C-alpha cells in the first residue's frame, strides 16, 4: 500500500487527508492519483467501497487554481444522495486549500442553488438533469471548466442519463481532463469514452481486490410470510450498531419501516417518493446514530458511504448481481467487518445461485433463528450494556442505593433482576405486509437480459427506458 505522503501532494491537502483519518492509499487511489496529477484522461474500473471519491477528488483539488474564481471542475453523479456525499467529501479534502464544492441536484429549490452559485464555488457536483437545467438557464457556464469526472458511469447509463451526459460533455471545452469511474465497462461506456476522452489510461482493480473480504455473506430460506418475524429475530440476536434493510419497492420500504417502529425498533426509511429534505434528514440521523436502522430502496441508497454500518439485510432478494454488490457494499467499509444476510423465498433459490456465480462468492446457508437464540442474544446484549456502564464508572450517585438494596437482597438475586429488566423481551405485535413484489422479468439460468420489443436489455436498462418515456410524456404535457 502506498502512503499518501509518497504521492507528491501539497502540505495543505495532506493535512486534510490526515484529518480524515487516511494514511494508506487503496489500490484504486494508488494507481489513479499519479496518472490524474499528470493531466491524463483516465478510465477507472472498481467496485463500490474501494475509495473512488478520493481517487478522483485528491487530484481534482490539487490541480485547481486558487487565483481563478470560476467553476474549474465538475463531477457528474447519478443520484442526489451521491452528489451530496461527494461534495461533502471534496469539501473535507479541500478545507485547508480553501476549495469549495457545491452539490446541485433535483428536488432542491433551484433559486437557492442559483444564490449559492453566485458565491463562486470551484467545483460543481451534480446530477445530469439538474445540471442541464442550470446550463439552459445560463446559471452554470462551462467555458472555464478544465476537469470533468463521471462517477458511477454505468449506473447513469442504466438510469437513462446517457443522452444528458453527452449533451453536457459536448458543451465543455475540448481542452480538458476527463476521469470516468465505473464498476463495469459495458460497450456504451466504452463508446462514451471513445467519443469524449483522449487516449485514456485504464486502471482496473480486479474483482478479487474489489470484493469485500471483510463481509460475511449469509442467506436464509423462508416463506414470504416469515420474513418480517425473521428480520426482527435477527435484529434481536445480532443487536447491530447500524443496519440497512433493503426492500424492492417504495411501498415495501414504508411497510417495513412502520412494522419495525410498531415493534419498538428505531427505524426510518428512504425512497424516491420522499422529499429531498426528508431524505437528507433521515440520512443525517442515521449517520449520527439517532436511529439504528435505515430501510431503503436500491436507488435511494446508491452511493451512500456511512461509516459504522455493521449489518445489511436484503429483505427482498436483489434484482441482479450488480444490485447485490451495491447493497452489501454499504457495510464492511474501510477495512471493518460486516455481515450481509439475504432473505430468499423458496422459489428464488436459483436467482440466488445466479448472484453467487456472477460474484464468484458462495453464501453461507443460515438456519431460521429460533426463539431461544433470540432470548440468548438479548441477554448477551444486556450483559454488554451492564459491563459498559461499569467501565464508564459514572454511577457514583447510585452506590448508596445499591448498598441499601444489598442489605435486604443478596447480590446474585439483585444482579439477576437487573439483567431481566435490561433484557428486551421478543415483541410479537402482529405486522401485515403486502405480497412480495415480483422480480422484474424472467431471470432464469444465466440470463442477465430479457427481450423487450425484440431488443435485449437488463432490468435497469428497462427501467431507464420507462423513465425516458415518462420524461417525454411530461414534455408533451408542458
């Protein structure tokens, strides 16, 4: 592993990196940063969780001119959550160099964004649709941009943003540096690179380096009716510090969140039907640990990088291998351990095998947890809480009360009663969920595509097609 001090970075940037807790560069960072600092165009292929933001953010910030008060760099991301997250990380990296990155995304008041743009940020991080809005309004001018980053390019392709990206790139001066990062390199991404990049260097982190060796991957076979009770049992047994539960649909997320709260868990959900302000609030509360469980759809959680996520539960089996890798990549980050558990209905086992073949990782079969295991897990958690309180040594005001109690009750009986009070009893409040949402299309055997009007496309491409059709309909109405 290369040290950041070996990469020839400025002292101000190194100070920011140290403040962020970074010492050694990840493989994608070690290979990408020297090339990017030379000004070369670059194609970087690496899975989520490998440190791509710092891989492009460090050279981006290092090369910016402080004498230029115009926009010099632009980062294009598929979702608003990722735009916010990338901007936050860039601002942390650029704090001592006085570099400011502004996130631009749909769902936020555009007039507020225009006011922020007048403060002259050096970097814009935005989603394609909202960037186009600002370009058309001429509130963002592209003639001063000399660095462009496309983050999660394959995801933008699958979401139907390829035409928007081409329009944006066509308006940026040709004399620029372009960095493209993607987990996969389909033909459309390669065609985009051929059209808009100049002799790009290719950095590819092999899947064995990009997969998450610190993540234990399990699956449990069950009937759909068992899912919610099994989720609650696992939460009681494992007592995760922070957990993300993935549902396939927005309705599913709402139902799971409501059910968890009825049973006494601290949970909130995020999905595309929620306002951006509400989603930001939920993510902030989850980051701060105010809530323990976040329930999310794939799109809403795309690109989230929240440290400390110990468990991921795939309540609904992922649509495809890429979605699976994205989901479980929310845990096991920065070298920490994580656990990912996938719930599999008996008719979905072949779909699970397809994911295993694509990821080259065999999941561990886990039996349905028993009530005895639930009680044992909660007892263990109660003991841990008691021992933590002892270590904190902040109970002096209770010593006199304890001594009085010990005059009338022996210590074993008293401690047993305390543990009983601390142990959470299983909550069996009846929860009714709607039927399992179906997997899109017929994904049998090793097929990763299906025919739609004679044309082969993946599930995500099909969803992107529907999204584009929706945009056209809205334009006609206007």
